[in-house]
C-alpha cells in the first residue's frame, strides 16, 4: 500500500462528509425558525416602542436629520419613507409592523422577510443617528434568513405545506411556489440554504471577534474598568439601583468586564465541542440579557440572541418544545379542574 494512500483516503472521506452535510438536507431548521421569530419580535419591538415619536425620528418632522440622509451610503432608499403626509407615513409604518408580524408567525415568510429588510433599512436610514448595532445585525441577518428555509417550524407556512402534501402535492412550478413547496431539486435547495446558514454563522463570528479585539486593545478594558463608564450614565440606568450595585463593587465590575471580552473572543472556537458549545451559548445569552437589563437595549440584545440561536442543536429545541407542550397541557388540565373558561368556577 502506498504511503500516501491513507492520507488521500482520509481526505476523500472528509470531502464526502462535507458534501453530505451541504447537499443531503437543510441544516439548523429549528435554529433558523427561532431566529425568524426572535428577530421579527425585535423589529416589531423597535417599531412599537417608537410609535409615538415616529414623526420626529423618521417622518415629516425629521427634517433636522436631512443632512444625514443626503450623505447616506444607501442612495435614495430612504425616500421610500419620504412622504410629507402624516397619514400616509403612519399607514406605511403600520403596514411595516404587519409585515413584521407576518415574519413572526411565518406567513409567506420569504417575501415577507424581503419586504421587512427593505422597509426597515429604508426607515433606519432616514435617521442613522438614532440607530444602533441592533438595527445593523437585524438587517444583515434578515437578508440571510430570506435565502434560508426559516419557516420549517412554528409557522403558518409549515402548516400549509403539511395540508397541501396531505391532499397531494401540486405539479407545476408556480403552483408549488404558491403552496410554499420547493421548486428546485432537493440537493440545490439544501446547498443554497446551508450556504446562507454558514454565511450567517460567519457574520456572527466576525462580529464577536472584531468586538473582542477592539475591546482588548483598549486600556480601560485591560484594566477591567470599562463597564463602569456606560453603566454610570443615567441614560442607561433603567434600574439605577442595579447599576449602582454593579459599579460600586470593583470585583464584580472587573469580572463582568473581562467576562464580556472572553465570551466574545472565544465564542467561535468554543463551538467545536458539544460541552463548550453549551457553555458558550449560555454565556453569550447571559451577556446580552445583562445588556438588555443594565443598559436598556432590549431590541439589540434580542437581535443578537436571535442569531445566536442557530448554534443550539435541533434536539434541544425539540426537547424544549415538548416540555412547553407538556406544561401547557398541565395548565389546561388544572384550569379545567378549576372550572375556568367554562363558567362553572366554584368559590
């Protein structure tokens, strides 16, 4: 046997495994479905919480931001919201909220996702000054989600596909497309889906690594005191007493500062082993929950958690869904015994 035969065979086997992974099936169906729901809620949250100030931020009253629009790198996209009619602007705003709801419930998911990313990008670019990185990651993630099959689970599209298949799959590309069924060969659809999934994962890796390296280059982060300054600002003080508790304890503050750096720095390599992957995902979710609570940035945190969800295994999602169904049945049985919702409750 040739000395080179074993390495060549190993390389061939590795290539076969890669081909199988890309072409055999669409990966992370549960994780991408979670991402769809979570990022849809984040976008809807942005729109709902800014409903009362929509005119001043992006609408007819936002002429103070006209210079920012003129220098936008997105060209004339923001002119989609350029109406001076308050009623028309509000109608567009409410329609965008309905599109976000369609993404959350998975109704005509792919066109709804495309409309959401276009509408949200155009809206944010009306006034980049009030945006944050949550808007950016949501926008980038939605672009990738529009390419993936992110409505495989927990969606109206999935229910419609099951019903259509039970009645007999239609023939013809247009009829299959309308029914939400694939029109490409299975291997081609799987390859496109998985490539978009890998691109989304790479985007998350780059974001965390760049953020960690930027932090590690700063003296305040090296000293472990960087978090003191944003948490001491009253603008971030959603719960001032909690921020004071953290900033007043040097040990906790230093640990939290280093925790943020190391979680982001080692997130990608930690995913290589099942045990460290669980630790990494839990740690990064804890970090974002802390940002949401301590800095008042819930929609940014939810957008990040949405795309962190692709690194959770499908088995975990299935077990969680089964546990929630079991709890729901237990609550339903308990309420039935109490006579609730039947008009026969006893005192």
